[in-house]
C-alpha cells in the first residue's frame, strides 16, 4: 500500500537547500581538517604514520562501503529520517573523536563519524533533487557544488588556526554547534516524502557489494606500500572481482534489488557516471601530487601551498552555480562537453609545469581545472539525478557518491604510482630515500609525464561525452517526426 505522499512545497526549497548544504559543508570541511592534522596527531598521540593514516583510511572505507546501502534504505523508509539521523550520528561521533584517549579509540570513533557522514552524503543530492522543481535542478546542484568547494577551501585554513590556537581535539569539537544547528534545520525544512510500503532490503546484495568495495579499497591502499603486484594486493583485487560478479548475479535475480541494473541500459546515464568517475580520478591524483611539486621543487612553505591549492575549489565554486543554471536552459549535455574541454585544456597546460614556473604561471594553468570541474560537475550530476526514477533517487544518489569516493581513491593510488615510476625512470638510479628525495629535475619530469596521462584520460572522457551529445541529438531528431505525425493524426481525426 502506498502511504499518503504530501505535496512538495517548492516555496521552502531554499530552506531545504540550507539544511542539505549544512550537511555537505560539515562533511567536506571535516575531511580536509583531519588531513591537515595528521602530523599533529602522529606527534601528540605518540604513534607512527603507518597507524595514524588509518584515521583517514578507516573513515574512507566505512563511508564508501555504506553509501549504496543507505541510499537503498532511504528509498524504502524515507530520506528525511535517515538524513537527520546522520547529522546526529556524525555529531556524536565528532565529540567522541575529540575525547579519544589514544589513536586506537580515535580510529574507532572515526568509523562512527563515517556512518553519520554516509547517511548525509548518500542522500544530499537526492533530497536536493526532490526539493526543487525539475527546471531548477541544475541550478540547485550547482549551488551544492559551490558549498562543497567552500568547505574544501575553509577546511585547511580553519584546521591550521585551531591547531595553532588550541589543540587537535578542537578539530572535532568544532563540529558540535554545526551539527546541532544542522539537525534542527533538517527536522524543520526537509520534505518528508514517504515511499511505498512492503519493500524488502536485499541483505545478500548489500553484503556482496560491501565485500567487493572493501576489498578494492584495501587493495588500492595496501598496494601503495606493498606494491600492486604483491600476493596480498592481487588476492584483494581477486576477492573484489569475485564479489562484484556475485553482486551482479544476485541483483539480476532479486525481485527488489539494491540497485536496478536496468538503469545502466541507458547509455547516456552510464556515460555520465563514467565521465564523472574519470574527472574525480584526475583531480584527486593531481591534488595529491602538486604539494610535492610546490614544496620540493618550487620551495613554498605549507601555508603558501594551502593558498595555491585553493585555486581549484575557488574556480569550481565560481563556475558550478552558473553552469548549473545554464544547463537548466540549454540542456545538460552541451555544458558537460564544454566543461570537459576546459578541463582537458587545463590538464594539458599543467603538463608544462617546470622548475621555473612563477605563481602567475601556476595560477593560469590551474584555474581552468577548477573552472572546468565546476562547469562539468553540476550539469553532469543533474543529468544523473534527472534520469533516476523518483522511487530510486536515494540509490542513484548513493551511486553518484560512490563514483566520487572511489574516483578519489583510485586517482590517489594509481597516479601516485605512475608518478613514482616515472620519477625513478628519469632519476636513472635507485632512490633508497624514496622518490621525494630524487633531484628536482627528475621530480618535475615525472610530474609532467603523469599530468600528460591525466590529460589523455580527460580527453577520452571528452570524446565519450561528445558521443553522448550526438546520441542525444539523434534520439531527439528521431522522436520529432513521430510526435509530429501523432499531432497530425489527432488533427485529421478531429
């Protein structure tokens, strides 16, 4: 039986946006603050980097593996309750992290935080899509992109201030007032749409997907230290592939699957997901490598590096709302192609960075990356969410979040490995101290090679998106004669 669904009051759409934005901002800023604090945590908690890095890794593993299950659960019981509960869990987890007596407790409490963050991130775009009329979806998702960019910029700055003025505990305690306000806003302003009853959760599908994602993330993480050809890493990759195959087999047969695989039969939907994944691989890999270039080659300090890295989220924040609004008027596909073209130009320009690049030269090369990401991301997200049936918004929002986190993980692991291999090649000798101890010329040459690989990846995404544009226009052209014929028949019969 379908429960009574209230009509959405679009007059309250910006209030709903504020509640969603609060959650996205909170989860984004938390990630960047913790990354900045890792050296401090290593020192203050009297531990080593191999263990302290799990403060980030445990959070990422828990977050990624839960996203799709939470999306499906929200499609079954409603998004508002789960999103609001996510605020509560995240806030409690933040307080517990701040009170953690040692590194092991901190890692455990970060998993609690990740559960709350997954409930927020899996549903943010779905709730935004529901809260706005379809003709304003692109603009709304563009605003969410800008909010995320602000969080990325503010996080390192706020983290540095808190670490200088107070202690590491406050990088978690700062979430408490935001979490309380966000919880109240979610209760007050989010639409409460209740789905049809009688649905069942696919536990077997959820378990096989969790195993597949967990094994893949562990393989990518462990492979960076043990090597991607090691027995442990290869075993994890194999476990991920087998579990994924089992998940697909289960989903094809399930009456109420975790995700309806027929969604992927829509080639344009699949193109949007693949191109989105590629852009996250690219940007994550570049962001992890550029600090080494700025510090080891150009000699900037950490504060200067932080400001220079802000050019990407600033560019994204400026372009995302504009691109989203344009996509509402012109369609999503032409804007995504334009965004990927700007991204390709930016990454190709970055491949010319050298030992003598000035600040102006750096900014001119990097700004197209931020602008292109913003131009591409808003309409791409709008196209993906627009293709989702209303009863599947939570799952599709979760899939979109997974492509983002997986893309970042894959980009960090694979492109860092490519850079290390190319630096060693250009150094022409063994580097017992690691690739960061290589001569500056070798580090730059390795970076140029890696960025050229990134440019080629984005170029392929551009070609794929352009093909999608042609396919979309061909479908429209084929549909028009049929619609015209139908109208003519109605006129004749009347």
